[in-house]
C-alpha cells in the first residue's frame, strides 16, 4: 500500500527501515583497514539519501541495479550533518511490483480534473478555426497523455509529473480572470496561446523513470517544437477539411509560442509583437515565479533563518514570513 | 463650451479655424526674399501642429506668449507630408478663460469613480495597521488631490492627467482578480503594495500646465520618494497612536516599492525577495505593456501598414490586427 | 533596352534625362510665394533621388503613382550637397513595359550557374536520406524559384535579388574548401546545413516590387520557418517512401538552422552544440562580414577619406586601403 | 589578559592549547569503526579552525554551545593540508567573561581619534543648514555609537568593527586633499556627502556577536536607508527650528547617497547627476579598491606565487610585488 | 591683434562683422526662384555658424577654400532659432597671416608652466631606472612638443590643444595629494604611470589644423601605442647604458597603460591587477568626469533650465546649480 | 623506452605498476586510528591520479619531491567512483633520466614538418617588405624555438607543447583554402596576419616543466606582446636596411593582432576594421571551436550519454554522435 511508505524527506536519525528504493548510483570502496564496503545513493520522489553497507562482497555489489529498485533493510544515522542510511541487507526488487508514483514526484492535484477544467476554459474561444484546432489537439490521445504526464521543467518550476498541466491550467485561470479587464485583448488568441505556449515540453522532456531531456529536446528545444506541432496539426486539419486554415491565425499562434520567453537571452527567437503575446508572457512568468518563491520558502532547510539561502536564478534570498504577518 | 473645439488630431487639410491654442515655442524668421515671418508650434491635449504667419512685424512676434494661450484665425494645409497651420491673425488669450482640460491630455474615466473603486478594493485588507495606514493616506487631502491628477509617466504609459490613478486601479483590479488563484500570497501586502508602488510619482512629476519632472523627481526619483513617503506616514501614525507600527510591515511595503521595477537596470535598488513583490512587478508590467502596445497600434499613422513603426522601448514593430481576426 | 538607361548612382549635376523611374513617395507643397510644387522621391536599383516639379496642378500631382512607374523629363542639379532632379514633364508608365531588373538590385552573377554549382557541391553528400531530402527540395519548383530570387537580407548583406543564392553558394564553396582540413567534421551534415541555414528567408522576405518582410516573416522569422520547412519536407518524404527519416538527422539539421546565428542575442533559440553547427556559423558570418566590409569600403562616398563613415552594426570605421597596399 | 591569547591565524602544527573559542557549528559523527566523535568549527577574530574530539558521549556533544563560547584543551595538527584542532577536553564558557574584541575583527585604529578627525574635516563646511545637519547627526548618541562600531561591508572591504568609520574617514581625507584641485566643486556638498554616503550601513548590517545583515538591511538596503535617515533628521531639524531646510540641499544630499554606487547594476537607483556625486563615487571606489587589493596581496596564502589567487569580484589575479620593486 | 576678434560664441543677432573665419564646408544652391546662393559653415575655436551669401556666381563659390581661411563682411541674424551669418562679401585669406590660436581651441593655462609643474611632481620618483626613463622622455624634443600640444581627446574631455598636458597634470596633482594617504601604494609606479597613461595620444590624434585621428591612431589606438612607446624608449636606454632595465618595472608600467580604462568594454586589453593601476584608473576617471560635468553645465544653452540637456555618455541630465547653493 | 610506459588515462582498476610519475602535491595525514599516511597527486601527460601510501614515516614523506619525479610501485583501485593508486614503495627519480615528453602533453604531429609547411604557405606573400619581415622572424632562432614549443593556450584549445604551431598552421591552411574565394581580400596581409596573430603567446605562456603564465604574460598579455614584437622586428629591419618599413603595413599587421579576439569583452583593444582582420578572426575562432568541441566529445567520460557534460565556455552540452550518423 502506497501510503505506508516512509519517505526520505521524513527520515529522522535512528530509524529502522525495510522498504524499496530507487538506486541512483553505486560504488565499491575500501576502508583504510582494507575491507570492502558498498556506497550508493537511494532515492524516492521526495529526495535521496547516501547509503553504505559495510563488509560486502563483490557479488552483493554486482547485484545492486543502478536505475533499478532495491529492497533495503537498515537504519538511519547522522553523519557530518546529513543523514545516511546504513544497510544491513538488500536485494533487487522488480519494477513491476513498485508503485511508480512513490519514486517520481507528481502533482498533488487530480490530473483528470485539471484537464477537464482546462478544456472548460478553452470553451470560451469563439473562432471556429481555433475551436477546431483545440478539438483536434484534445482528440490526439498520445499528445494528451503526454500533456497530462509531462513536468513543466527539469528544475525551475513545477518539476514533477503533471507539472505542465498544472502550470498551464494556472496560467489559463489567470488569463480567464484578467481578460475581462482588458477588453481589447483578443481572448481567441490568448486562450489557445496559453494552452500551446509550453506544449513542446511534452517531447522536449523525458519523464519515464526519471526527469531529463530528450535528444530532440536538447537540439531543437520546446519553443521551436511547439511551433512545429502547431504547423503539423494545422496541416492535418487542412487536409481533413480541404480548407485553408487562416494563415494569420497560424502565424500569431506560432508567434505567441516563439515569443513567450520575452527576451532573446532566454531563448525566444522573436520578441512579443502583439498585446496577447505580452499578456501570456507575464502571466506565464508570474505563475513560474510564484512556484519558485513559495517552494524555496517552504523547502528552506533552516527553520531559524528569516531568509532562505541564496537563489542563483533570482539573485536574491527570499524573506520567509511575508505570508503570515 | 468645451465640446465645440476642433482638436488637432482631427484636423484635415483645408480647414478654416478660429480658436485658442497653447503656444509651445516661437521663432522669427526671414524668407529668402527678405521678409519676416512667424514660425511657432501650437498645441492642445491631442497633439501639436507647426504654424506660420507670413509678413509679420516684430510687434506681433513679441505679443505671442510662449507657454501661454493664443487666439488664432487661419487655415490648415499639407506641407511636406504633414499638416501645418497658416495663421491670418492672432492675439494673446487669458489663461483664466481657458478650459484647461482641452490642453492637457487626461484620462477618459471619471476620476472620483476610479478613486472610490480603488478604496473599495483596498477595503479587503484585514491587517489593522495596514488599514490605518491606508486610512491616513486617504485622508491626506493634498496627497489624494495629487494622486488623482498625476500622470503615470511622462511618455511610456498612461502619460496624461489621472493616468497614475487609472494605472493603479488597473493593477489593483488585476490583483483582486488573481489573488484567489494564489492563496499563499498575502493580500494584505499585495493590495497596499499596489496602491503605493508608484505613489512617489505624485511628486516626481510636474503636471500643472504641461508634463515634466520636478527637480526632486530627477535627483531622487519616485522609487525612493515612495519609500520615504511610507516612512513619514508611518512615523506620523506612530506619533498619533503612541504605538509602534510593526517594523516588518513597514520594511516589506518599502521593499515592494523599491523592487517593483524588477531589475537593477531599470532603477530598482532591490530585487524582488518576496512572492508579493513579484506578483506586483508582473501585474504592473502587464498593465503598462497593454497600454503601450494598444496605444501604439491605435495611433499608428499609416492605415495601410500591417505593422506599426519600430518601437524603440520594446524593440519591435507591433502587428496591428491581432485584436480583430 | 536595358543597358541604355542611365542609373541614379551615375548621375552628375547638369544632366538632361528622359526615362522611367519608380516612385517611392510624393507630396504637394506650397512655396513661400504661394504657388504649388510637386516633391517626390524617384528610384531605380542603384538608389534614389529627390525630385521637384515647379508650378504643378493638383491634377498632375494626382496622376503620379506611388509605388508605380513614371516617365520623367528633366535635369539634375546640386542642392544642399546632394543631387536633385528638376522635372519639366512626367506621365505614368505601365509596369508591364518596364525592365524590372532596372528597379530592383540583383546579383551580378548568373543565377542558373550559381544554382547548378550549389547542386554540384551538394552532390558530395553520401547519406541516402540526406540525398533524398536535397533531391526533394531541388524538385520543389516553387521553392527553388524563390530560392533563386530571394535576397539574403534587407540591408545587412547581399540585400538584392539572388542574394540568398549567392551567399549560400559562397558559404558552400567555403565549406567545400575547408572540409578536407577537418576530417572529423561530418560533411553530410555540413553541406545540407549550409544549403538550409537561411532557406526560411524565401518566405520571410518579400521581394516582388521592392524588398520587405512578409507578415509571417516578422511574426515567425526565418530561423523557425526554416526548421518548419525541413520538418514538412521530411514528413512528405516519409509519406512517399513509407519509411521513417532518421530522427537524429532531422533534429541535427534543424539544430543547425536554429543555432546558426550563434548567440541568443541575435535570435538563435539554441546555441551550437555540434562541431558542424559552429563550422557553419563561422563560415556564414565570414561571408556576411566580407560583403559588409567590402561594400562599405567600395560605396563610401568620400574619396579623400582613408576610413569609411562609422558603421553602426560593426561599431567601427573601415580602413579603405588594406586591399591595395 | 587579552594579549596572551594565541590567535588562530598564528597556529602552527603541534601546538598545545588551553583557551576559549567561539563555536560556529557542531556535529556528532560515527567513525567507520562505529564510535562517536564530535566535529565542530572554532573561531576567533582572525579566522576559524576545524576541531575534533574523539570518543565523545552525547552529553558532551549537547554541552557544546553553537554561537557560544567554549574553553578548549587540545593540540593542533596538519590534516589534508590544513590545520585542525584535536580536543582533549572542553566546557562551556560564559560570554560575560570573554574579551569580545578577541572574537570579532576590528579596526586597528583608535575609534575616538578617527571620529574626532572626521568631525574636524567636516568643520570646513560653511553652509549653516549643512552645519546644523552635521551637528544634529553628531549629537545623536545612538547613531554615533553605531557609526563607530559598524563594519563597512560584510566581505568586500573594511569588513570589521569600526570599518565604516575607517572607510568614511579615508574618503573624507581624500576629499579634503583633492577639493583644492577642483575649486568649482562644492565642498559644502562633498563633505557631508562623504559622511552620509554609507550611513545606512549602521542599520543595514548587524554586528553584535558576528557580522550579518538585518532583515531591514536585506529588504530595504543601506542606499535607501541612508536617504530615509537624512529625510528624518532634516524633518526633526525643521520641527525644532520652525524653519524650512532648503529642499535643494536635502535633494542633493539624498541624490549623492542614491547615486554613489555609480551604476544601476550595483544597486544605485539614480546615476550621478552633479559633479559632486561623481567626485564621491570615485573616491569611495578608490578607497574600497585599495583595501581589496592590498588585503588580497597581504593575505595570499602562497608565499612563492608572484600573483594572488583569482579574485572573482575584480576578475583578475593581483601581482604581489608592485609595492616593493 | 588676437584679442580684438569677436568670437562665434559671443555673437548676438544683428551684429556687423568684418573678420577672418575657417571654412568647414561649402555648397552652391538654388533658391526656389532660381537664383544661386552660397551656403557654408564658418568656424573659429569657440564654435561654428552657418553662413549664406545671396546671388553669388560660380566664380565666387570656387574661390571659397574649404579647410582654409576666408575674410568675411556681413551681419548676423536669427533663423529658425539659431544664428546665421549673411555674407555681403568675402575673399580668401592666407593661412600664414592668421593667429592659429583663434581657430583651434586651446588650454587656458600656460603650457610651459604646466610642463614644469609636471616635471616637478615627477621629481619625487626615487627609483633610478624610472628616473632615467622620465629623463629620457623629457629630453625627447619631438615627443615633448607633441605632448604639450596634443588634446586629451576628440570630444569627451579636454578636447583642445594642450588638453593632454592639462589633464595629465591634473591627475598628477591628484596623485601627489592622495599618495600620502595610501602609504602602501608605490609612488614610483604611480607617478610615471600617470605621466605615461595617455602618452599614446600624442600620435593617436592629429591636431594641426583641426582635431582628428591619425590612421595609426584608428588602427592601433593610444593604449597599445603608449605601451609600444615605453618599450622602445626602454630599449634605447638599455642600448645606451648597456644595462638591462628591470623587466618587472617595464611590465608594470605597460600594465598601467593597458589597464587604465578599467574595463574591457572601454578598450582595456588588461584589467587592473595592482593597486597602483586602480589608483590611476580612478583619478584619471575623476578628472575626466569633472571636466565633462562642469563643461556640460557651463555650456548648457538654456539659462532657464535647472538641468542640462541629456548627456548620452553619462546617461543623465546634470543639475546645474549644485555649485552655488 | 618511452612507449613501454602505461599512461594514466589507460589505467584500469586492479593494475600493478612500477614506473615514474611527476608529483604535483603531497600531504601527510593521520587516519582516524592515528597512524600516518602519505596522500599525493601523481601526473603524466595524460592526466593525474590521487595516490596514497599507508603507514609512512616522516622521512618517506620528506623524500617525495613536489614538482619532481618519483619511481612508484603499487596498484590501482576504485575509490568513490574514481581510480586511486595505492603505493607500496617509492623513491625520487632524477629528472635527467626522464623522457620529458611523457609528462607534458604535446602535439601528435611532427613539429618540423608543420613549421616547414607554414613557411611554405607564407611563401605565397608577394610584398617584399612582408617577405623580409617573415624572413627575419623565421631566422630568429630563439623565437622560432619557442614558436615550435609553445602551447596555444592554457586550457581552451591546443593546450599542449607544439599547440601554437599546430593551431597557427591550421588557420594558415584554412586561409590558403579560402583566399581564392575572396579575391578582394589581401593575401599579403592575411598570411602574415595568421602567422603573427598569436605570436605573443611564445612569451605569454611558460611551458618548461608545466604549463602556466609568465609574469609579463599576466600583466601585459599576448595581444599587446605580439604588437610589440612586430614593432621591434620592424625597427630592426629598418636599422639593417636603412629604409623605412611602410607604416601602413606595420599598422595593419598590428591592427590584425590587436583585433583578432573580435570583441572588447575578450580583450581586444581594437575591433576589426579591415576585411582581412575579420577573415582571420573567424578562421581563428573556427579552428579553436573545432578543437574544443571535438576534444570535449572524444574525452567525455560517460560512454552511455548522448551528450557531453555541460561546457561552461560554450554554454551548452555537445551531442556526441553528429560525426557518425
């Protein structure tokens, strides 16, 4: 049963454990007195912990599967200010028997509900071409499956399964809330633009057993990949309907994708050139920064400090008590 | 009567006029045949137009008041691609008799209604210290009078009377709309932060007869001036209540003002270090960019071009038809 | 007959002319003595010249076609340091009767020969998939027609009809010359990469009657457009051959297109990540800079100066005599 | 007695010690053979040293006060190229009995003499308003006490008790020496400007038991805090004298504080806009760089190297022998 | 007689003149009524003025010597807000008869006195090699003649004859005043470093009849040229003395020259790596900025404005009254 | 015999060794049980390896020569993921008996053949002055000896003995290959420019027993040093021939050296201002990047990864299989 697992971020010194971990790496080492010991890193979705097993044989060492699962008996202890796990026994564990959700971090929201809400928001689109485009995308099962599972990023924000959908929905909600305030902004561009702005991440990132980049993701990137996906889906629509999709609509949707990073330095090949592109750029950024600041504050390891440790991306320390004055 | 005026941005070639203008500058010149003519620039709130009066005397030239008002008879004509005004007669006009609103651009919304709505939004604040601070600010008649009249900027966005209030209200509405989506964000910081973020502009800018900077505005700037205003108002509250205003509240409100430009390059002495500061930074930016892009599109002089002329601040041309696809 | 035309860049003061020009703009103005005159700008492929016609009627003014052709009789004269053309008579001229090449600047090389040589160089490719891709591109008549006619840029380098082909051929020749020196570099990526690096310019730019950007060009840009073109052509190949085109090949060709500007600041969404991408980036840049420096030197208006005027793009003045020491 | 202490930067391998240290951190660890040992970092004003105590109980571990003082018996030894301290015994030590100056680095100059000299230099001011402002500041006992004790920075330059005064005095001496060379520069702005440029550091930094930032320091920063302090002190003067302090004087002093970092990138909300602001900016920078380079050279650990290790702030290595050629 | 000349910057509208000017450029133009007129720009050391002569022949036009001198009779008048000169008669004037100092701006100080004071300051150097180097430089008549005549820059600061010496002396005085405050700084490097830091300008700039760059100045630049000059002078000393000049001294002097611009962006091939290089960098910058700000304030054309016009180099407007509060 | 050595980059766990190493550093440490052990780093030209010798005396420790050679008996083992060497015995080894080439990395090409080929390429120069300059440089035995031995850089590219020659030859070959494509480019400047562009590295770098910078290299840098070397060699030629070397030739060669880094940020005091300087800049960069990318790919430690680890200089990971598709 999933919920009986004790997660790594809950470990205290002196616990006794008997459960399965994902193995990140392993090493066979010699103590100064000459005996062999196993050193490895064990993971679950909440983090990782260094582990050691004293006086092992090469056979035991060989049986430990890197990027595979390991049943471990042992106890935690404090070593040089961090916890480590001393293993008494271990044996490989079949991936099929594992609750994968324990090992890859995932959104805490219901994926199907989020997807339904996103489609509901998109229903406000009036333009028939855009509606058809959304329909075709929503009917593409493989794409939708990826869209529901992909993280929004490797590290920066929403770096967990379902993160792309969660982030996209957040931006869509924000757009829905703000569009009434800016009546000259074209909702028929903003709403699909929000849906599509990061859609290339479904193929830029790999998120099967762990998070990473695909080769195509590294070489081409989600910005261009998103523009290509729009192009191909529209081409498919044109073939099916024998009717031209309005070129300006296609160009503007692609423009929104290409410009949503806002500045060239962050990999945008085009700068925002319509109000709708700025609109999405700022709401996208806002949601990302809310995630980054709040999670930095909530995960700061030092409970006594008023400020988090230095955040290299945002070049500052965050004050941790602005939320509860 | 105000509404009978024909405004400069409506002029067509060949119109005959008899009305009052604000004089920006004047010059006495000689034609190649040796006769004197008057060259000057005439303004109203919608723009300005070059004007000439042939064969004038020095007396007439001297009677024209720079930064004053002039009753003008004449006709418009096209010259080198722009309109100019050929004056047949002119005489100075008393400033007291003028409808000032015709000469300084102003918000098209009702200032009192906007102010009331802003106060209404601020009523959502629960913290008693912040409520008291808002109350004291709203009771400061001189400050409120300036806040209702000040522009939001010289050129970039909302550069007209009432622009500061209009922009602040826009950001407050956006904040009210988005706060429910981010429940961990402290509304008691965001709402006063929005109110105060540009409040230093009430004294940074001069907006009596025309828009400009005050000396203090140029030397000190609205970012610091806003932080100083908060400091002084809180000091006054402390004196009146004989109670300390919570230092953290004061520091965080000042931090929001100091960091709302987001990056050092735009004159922010501090980078955003609480989620609320990022929140305001993005909504402020969003409202400014909506104004800048939409007004660039609406005021683009060439009706045939699909793109506006190049915008140096945003480093692009804007596509003009994204709103009506 | 084309060659009997006297081109604008050859005009001397005091010439008498009777020939056709392209009209860029026109204006009806009044002299200080009150009479009307026509002021306009006339162009051919070598430049443009301001022109005036004294004492015109509105009828004559209306008959002058902006962006159309005008038969002009008149004479040149020096005015404020530049030449102008005083028109004695003019009448509209049918576009069909015009030698278009006189009005749009074009490569001085034979387009068909250049195209043949480019194909010849591409014949060195050994990979069968790439060969097929090149074949399909070369058989796309519409694309090839555009590729032969498009300029390489609006202003920076090779800004004339055929400039894209001329530049691409130059880079291809350079690649062919250098590849033997770098045997570890994959010629099967470099050669198609050179061919494709700017291919998006065929649709980014407009070059019918004058040079400009298409709407899609401004919104999407040639970098992304080139990547999309490769995607679609490969998709078409896959449909025709019922065989998958190797994904890595596709990704690497797109990567070369996406990274050929070298740095994000110049609109590259990806930085070069294979030796072949750097290889193309430098040879592309080299050819562009050779054009820019040599044409700046050859076209510098002041024969006495040892240095050209300041070049804003390259932030320097060029010494004009390095070629003939 | 203070001077009998042996300071950490004088330790040699093999010394036997019995004295008090400040404890920075502590850890309870297990050796590979399973026994417990204490690992901690001990400090005094000259640096810190890692220390270990073998075979300790949890009781001993718990008795060690982090950020408190510890009486230690033990000996030094070389371990992996750095010294460490092997403790034989230890017990907590009361903070009241400690000579605090042994544990926080401090200026080597006499604070009272420096303060007197600074006031002496400021006596050259002629303007009566400025003189009154200086008088009021110098009579503010709490402020002066902080001003004499504060460091000038956490790390960059003069990072020790009294460093702010030492640095301010250095800049004041330099100003006094250079003012005669620039007679058009207003000494009545320069001298108080020097005094005030870093005065916000008295509250930006915390310097009781160790050096750090205050919360307000991190959120608001010394640049704005200095401007606010000037505002409040002037307000107080106006109340006491019932006379307006000249606004231009106030604005210019605040401008000097706001612009003394010289460029936006270093947190200056305003760029220098009067000669006096540039004057102070350069002399401030000069004194800081003299400290940084000379202390880098004097503290470089490798006596054989002609250059120091790489300095990240100044992006170079310093040549160490320029002073004694 | 020099002092009887009326200088261009003193001209008022309506003056009658009969004196010599330097001709910068000339043009033969036609009025709208068809008659020819001469348009040219006349200069002296204080500025330039546009001039016109109505109804001229080609003969008169041809007789006007560009970059030569012209005796002019005429009167000044206001045209479009600036003064112009209407010439009634003119004839070429021999350069030999001209007081050149009237036409090239020059230092207001006595060049010989400045040179003597600089040598006096340099006399504080104790190192015998440096003393010999200074002696050799001071005995190089051609070099000294150039050093006394060269400007310090084309535009930025001290852009007039004798400006290099005036600026160098200012920096030397500042160094002399500050060296006692920094006893660890090596005066034997600072003083010759100040003397040499801009010495390459003697050959980088041309300053015979007007200010400009030499070809070598544009291609190589004064930074490198200064380092080369030091190298050659030392080589010459070594030949004469048959003794090696200490290499470290040579390298450090060259380092000071190479790094005195402080950052790569301003053309410094090396960043300051000794305290003495920073010392010179800041004093050099200080003197340049004092010149730039004070001359911008003193030459601002609008007497009513509290701020100068925008200064592109320093990115601000200067407040004009900080000197006389 | 050289080839019998087993090089560090070939070591596998569990090897038994008896051979000579270069000692980089050493340390005497205590185990937790109190016994002494020797820890040191051993090198050869292919890399370095940490080594330990258990239970040593201080005598043994003292006998190990840092920066000297050591005969070592021992065996390799895996420890914490990297190899280390456990020494059983060691003794100092005389530097004279060592094959130095085993310890400093060197070009794999024949230095004399490369030099001959470079001279052959330079033979294409036609200008007699340049030919004489090349001749004089090639006859300078000391210079040529350094030129054949110097590396091209410390780390970035060709960081091994002979690297400067190898890199220079590569660029020369590329120039020879591309010059026919750009007939307006002056080969008589390009070829010597290539030869000279990095010639200052012969004295900027130290490469006797290990690679490093000379003092002059750090203070002055190869860019300026190259320009100075050209100046001095030309001066020598002028003395010998009693004829002036054409100043423009000298200036242009120095300009090529000074501008070959392309932008100020990389230490170029001048930006390229002739086509030939751009030509060399790009070919130089191309050769460096080919080295950097290919060696990063070939030396990437992880055989399973499709991308190399992150390259800080080029800000990307390299795809490792573009060469063998």
